[in-house]
C-alpha cells in the first residue's frame, strides 16, 4: 500500500509508519511513555507489513490490536493524524466482519429446524415379554399389560399407506346392520350357532366358550385376536361378538328378507357366499400350521398357499369366499376352471399355458405377488382391526363382561400349551406394539363401481369358457 509524501512522491505506507514510529519513540523518551507505546505500535507495523506481503490483513491480528487497553491504543493516534489510514482499515474490517457474522447467524437460524430434526431420537420400541413365571402360580393374566394408546405418538409417525382394495368389502359385509345398528338382543340370537363369544372391554379379552370347534380352530383364532391387542394396545374398541369356526356359512339371507323380517344376528365366520350374511374374518391358519390342499365339500383354507407358489393357479369356480378372495380377478391372478366340466377345462388350461408361456407366467407372478404383498401379516392384522372397529361402531349398547366369561391373554394360552401348539404360538407372537399406525381404510364401493367389478370378473370367466368351447370345437 502506498501514499504520497509532502513532495508528491509515492512511498510505501509501511515506511511512513516506521518513520512515525521512530518519531513517536523520540517523543516517548521525552515523556517517559516509550514502554507503553512501542508494543502496540510494533503490532500495527507488523500487521501492515503482512498486508503488503499477502494483500490481506488477518482479522485476528487486527482484533488483537483492538483488544489492547484503550489508553495504550488510542494515545498514539491522538498524537498523529497520519495514523488515520490504520483507523479506517480497522473500522472497515470490523464493519465487514459484522455484516458477515449477521448473515451467518441468519443462515443458521433458517437452517435450525432441519438440523434439530436430524438429531431427533427415534421412538423407543417397546416389547412385551411372555411372563409364564408370573402366570403359573396364580393362573391370572398380568395386570400391567399396556392397554392405553397415546394419540400424541401418532403425530410423530408418517402417514400410513392405504389398505388393499379387499378392505372395502368390510362395508359390504356390515351393510345389513348399517341402518338398524346392532342391539344386544341381535348378538344373543347368534348364540345357538356360535362356538364362542368374545367380549373386549378396556383392551382386555374375555371369552365364553359354548362348544369346542374342530381341531384347534378356536384356539388359534383367539390367539390371533390376542396378538392384535398386543400389536395395537388401546386401539381396539369395546365390543361383543359371536364366532363360528365351521366350514359352512350359517346365516341365510332369505330368512331375514321381506316386509316383516327381523334383523339378522351378526355372526363372525371364516367364509360366506352369495346367499348368506356371515361376517368374514381371517381364519386360524395365519397363526397355526400349514396343511396339504385337499378340497372338501365346503370352503377350504388352502387357496392362499397355492396362490403364493408363483405357478399359475387353476381355480375351480368357488361357491364360497373368505375375507380377501373377492378381490382376486380371473386371468389376472388365476385361471378359472369350470365347475361342471373340470377335466376338459384343466386340459385346455394346460394347453393354453404351454402356448402362451409369457402370459401364463405373468398370471402366476400376479397371484403370488397379491398374496405376498397384499396379504402379509401387517395387513391381516389391519383387516382384523378395521373390521372390529367398524363393527363396534354399530353396537347400540355398552359391552360388559359375561358372567361365565374367562379372561384370555397370551400367558393363559401359551404357558399352558405344549409341543407344536406352543411352538406355533411362540413363532407367531407379536413382540410388542407396532411402530406404525394401521393402514388407512379405502372408501366403500359405490353401486356403479361394485357392479363394474362384478361384471369384469364375470366377463373374464365367460371369455375363457368361450376360448375353451372354440378350442374343443376345432379339435373334433
């Protein structure tokens, strides 16, 4: 940095400052202040010389000079007006530093919420261990089960996905009571056909058994409901229902039609058909063991196992349906087989598949994907939750614990079971509350959309039957 002297010649500012220093030193000798002046002035000279070398004065050096005692710094400036460039330099750098600091702080404030979000701790996962040691002496269910639901926890969780399309059938299955509601008398009238009565009060399950069902169907159905309560503690509302564990649906719709007909009794079941009003619920095999597929005289539990195998499922047109099969579409998820012409229908399906391998493979993949993605256990529990929740909304009475009912809990079932039964229970036991909310229910079918779905499925079946008739007509 340069400055003109009195004769107009450009001279380095450092030289001028050094000259000023020497003059001040002489003055200092006369005033006895040399020791007080020389040290800060040496700092300023060094800073300016550094500026000449590098084109920049370090902020730390300038601030170091400024932080000296006030009387030491300003005394030489008061004695010589030649130090004004240094003063301006200091003030300018302080001004620039203030602006930069302000902008930095503003940026930090703007970014604050994002930084805070990154360091938020995820919610701690709760596990509810099976405590057989505490259960065995008293034979009573633990009293410290979590039965409360903190709604604040839902605000910290992401929005759940929409439930699969077959959840929309919940509205259809409960439609017979949509306008009348469900009274205690209606529930009692289902008792003659029920295997057990389930009452949930304050998140705890109570069961009144009327008869033992075939094999262990009732046991694993109840086990599945208990796992639902562990998965969604405090969410399942109070309710009172009757359950049948047989293969054949029982509540005939024709018995409750007409001007003077009474409302049908609500009965939960594994299946129904177009002529019955049973409320379909997931079957016991989701928590029990697998079985070999041998079709009997009624609904079979094994359809989902066949669909999950990636091969094309040749499905004989079923008279019955369970909670998910009404959303299966012919030629998309399976190949339909005629009930009254099985042999020729199967032969044609095999010949068609050998001639259209890519299409056949896509049907097999679609059926398998449906089972693996839309029928995974998270959705099975969510279906149970939404069905029970919608059912409870229709109750016109406050559920109470029946006199002969017994409290059921995971301990009362698993701790008293041995062998394979206990193994299946332990393998399927929900460890603790879910860290996500149940999926969001889709809207109910409108009349036109429901009709369109039924027509689409019927048209696909008719098309396959037309292909079959044409195929065998040509081969004659």
